[in-house]
């Protein structure tokens, strides 16, 4: 297995007039679970495909371990990619699907079947070795795709929306499984997703992209506690973005409380526009004059001590230390 620290240096991808990835710099230390997060079209998949070698960078350098892999063919990079649609060969058994790339590399049958068996064990596919892909469930097909990517002992595994085809229940299970595998293998996983909850649950490093650029990167806690821009705060969810005294700032919805605040708090009042019971908490939307609509997530017992009806006027407050000042951005 190669040393897997990945570095992108001013990596750019242009498709004609479109700049899909714009001079991106990023360092992913070996053994990191890294999630690329961002809205559709922000350049996540293009970045991944350039790392995999399925696209060639228009400019910039991609370094893996000690080597510059920018222009190497995919099979020489020490990376492997798991595709969204799995791309399994329908006429090959699970075992032969998994062993296929070893065959392409000229390994003899005994060696490639032995390796395929060890990877099948890793992802619990042993009992299905002789089945055809059409005889597998969606979750099992997904594990074959995963095993097929891992069979070459990559230094980095690239996953493009690996969970998007699964139902919500299976998605959670496979998510746990991916994290376990990444820890067990000790290699970096680079995982493209639309889902902030997926990124928060899995990542050591979250990279939030917008318009081909990295808007912010850091641990999930960093990004959630200290979003730098309104875009990041909104994209991560659970935040209010307001402008008070000319200063854009964000405060988490779960940091807002009902009633008058004391020292070092910000107090506002407004009309209750929405009340949603969510079990452990109640979500209120309060239309304030000074800061527009504020969403407050109030623990159930605090809410029912002073329940609100639509149209009521309510005072809310938050601690100033819970405010995060935002830098100018869309
Ligand atoms: N082969 C291509 N030819 C031309 N334009 C492309 C090509 N691939 C991607 N693009 C454009 O590049 C931009 C980034 O696309 P990319 O697929 O990297 O985004 P993404 O963040 O992965 O989006 P999604 O989440 O929808 O998959 C988009 O504007 C897209 O239309």
C-alpha cells in the first residue's frame, strides 16, 4: 500500500468555457475520511475524477505520497474508485467481478481468487461468491462494487455518492460499514456527497465546495460550530443567518431560548409564524422586525412550560458568545 497523503495544488478543470474546478488547494493526510460536500454542479465529482485519473486536470498538480500523479493513467495512481451506479459486469460472478482488475494486471487465477476471497470476507460477501449481480440485493451489489475497488490495495479509495441508490435504512447501515472499513484499512477515503448529515457522521475532514472553489474545510465540528460564510452556515443547516447592526452573523437554532435574556445576550421579539413538534424538541419560527425570521429549536420541556400559538408575540434571546461573525459571501 502506498503512503497515502494527498495534495492538490492549484488544481483546475475547465470544460470549454465552464470552470468546473477553480485552482483548488487541499491536503488530505494519510488515513483520513474526507467528505466533499456541496450543491449540485459545484465541482465535487470533477475533483474526484481528476484524482482518479478519469479526467485530466487542465492545470495544477495532484500529489499522492511522494509522487506526482497528475498525468498518470488510473491504474498507475494507487487510487481506486467506486462508482455511483456500481458498474458491475452482469455476466460475471461476484468473485470474477472482484478479481477482474487483477486479471487485467496479469495475476494468475490462484493469486487473484485468493485476494478476492480475502476482500469478500472483509465486506461479508463470502456466501455470495458464485452469484451473478442480478441475484443480489442493492446493498449486496454495492458491497461488490466496494470489494472490486479495494482488491488492488489502493492508497486512497474514491467514492462518488456511494450511498445515494440505497434506501434510508440501508444507507445508515452501509455508512457505519464504510467508516469501519476505512478505520480497519487505515487508508484515506474521499467520499462525495450531497448530504451534510452523511458528511458530519463520517468525515474527519469536511470540504465544502461552491462554484468550483473550496468555501471552507475542517473537521465537522469546526465547520458546524464556526461556519465562515453565510453559504456554509445555510448549507450545514441548523443555523440562522442574520444581519444585526450591519454585521452578518450566524447563530445556531438550538442555541435560541424563549423569554428575556440576561447579561451578554441578544433579545428580540416577534410573531410566531410556525410551530412544529419534533418529539424531543419543538421548532419555532419567529418573525422579528430587527432580524427577519428566526428559527428556534427548543427542547420539548422548555417549550411546553411556555407553549406558543401561531400569531402570538414571543421574546427570544441568545448568548452573544453563541454568535459567529460571518465574512462577506453570497
Ligand atoms: N464532461 C463535462 N463536460 C462539460 N461540462 C461538465 C462536464 N462534467 C461536468 N461539467 C460541468 O462542470 C461543473 C461541475 O460539475 P461536477 O459534476 O463536478 O459537479 P458536482 O458538484 O459533482 O455535481 P453533482 O452533485 O450534481 O454531481 C458543472 O457546471 C457541470 O455542468
